[in-house]
């Protein structure tokens, strides 16, 4: 819904049983973009085996989060995306409601399951069903649709407490990578989830290209003063830097600025920044950053010609049958 905070994720860490007066331990983290919020929710699910939850607005916000939900499902990460949606009678007749989109149908091909809550008294049951589906069998992403009319409803607190359901809490993990899809830019959301879920220092190692997809989440890391050190392997390119396009006048589409100082982004938001060019400088900066326990970015300059990516995935690219 338009008035809902744009993006967030949190984890159901300690579910409460019906009738319990104990408050659930839920922490809300506001992100700059729904995709990063969704990636964080997915990483939280992987680390804890309990679904992280991404909250988005309707239509465009829902679609931004859906990318992360699909990726979580492919990688068997338990995750839940909850989105507000337009009024059903208007959407179903395509009468042109604000941000009109059949989100439930759109989510189904990309999630393990998709559900809609049509009554306020079913919110507890719907959330429990989403949690159980996300973590049971082959874990995956679950979409939960809540129309605006339901969001506007209210219940007596005592009656609402009786609608809650208890689900068993699973245990935490320690390492994440880009997963089956090799998604670019997934590291910031994953790192934020790891820091919040574990409370421990987190090191995110990313290429300069991948960092560019979600680099503004450094502001999120700094805003919450999370103990995350982002190490950027800066070789000035997607595969390697210092290449020209076919005309020889412009940089190749895969070339980036090898002289960039990514560490200045962290400094702009109050984090620590380091620019290193040798292994000794990297070791010293990393040791200092982790010990400080706050947000930090280490821009690690590499030789632009040393750009064979992990796994040499370029061999999977199609080979042209055309000859020069």
C-alpha cells in the first residue's frame, strides 16, 4: 500500500503461542530498495532455517521483492514476502485501482507457494501457514498477499491473541555465497541479515561490478551501525578492466572505473573506509575494521588484467559461429 514503509525485513525469531503475553522478538530494518530487503530476508532464512520476512508496498514494490523471493525459492532458502495489494473487487474486474496488479497470480510461478489473507482473523493462520510451508520439506519462498481492506480491519487484542499459532524454531549457519543463480549484488542484503541474526562481525567479499548493484545499502549498514566489513575486489570491470569496445574509442560495456575509491561511500555515511593496494595493506585494514566492530568498506585494488572470475564462468557463454 502506498502509505506503508517502502521496504523492510525481519525474522520471526521467537514465535508466541496462543494466549501468551510475551512479546515476539521482531526487529524491523528499513532498506533503500525492495530487492536488497528481500535478499536480506532470504539470507536470514538460510542462516537460521527460519524464514526471514520481507515487507513491501504493492505493485512496483511487490515486483522488486519478487526477484529475491524467486531466488530464495531456487536456492531452497526459507523466506516470506508480505505485500499489501489493491482492493480485490476492483482488481478482479480490472477497473483501474491504484497500483492495480494481480500479485497472487504473478507470484505463484516464482514461489514455493502463494496465499492471500481475506479476513483479519485469518492473519495468524496465514502467517503460520506461510512459515510452515517455507521451512517444510524443500525450503523456499512463500508469498503472502494482504489486500488493503484487510489491512484496515481491527480486532480486539484478546481475540487476536487467540488467532496466533506456534511453530518450532530451527538452528543458525555461517557462510553464504551468490547461490545457484549467481545473482549480482546479493551480498549487501545477505550481509545485513547475517549481522542482525548473529550479532557477530560479518565480512562481505564482492567484486566492483556486483557492489554497484546494491552499493547504496552501505547507508543502511551505517544507519544501523552494523558490524559489517565490505571488501571490494576492484579490478575495474565485470570480468576484467581496461578493455575497449569494437571501435576502440569507448570503454567496453564490461569495463568499470579502476580508479574508483569505493571506500568513500562508507565515509559519506559515517563508516570507515580503506583503500589498499597490497596484501599487507589488506590484512592490516581488515584486522582493524573487524576489531572496530562497525561499518567499513575496503577498496582492494587489483590488476585490471587479472580478471578471471570464480569458476571461469565465461566458458558457459555461447560461442558465435560467425568468423572474423
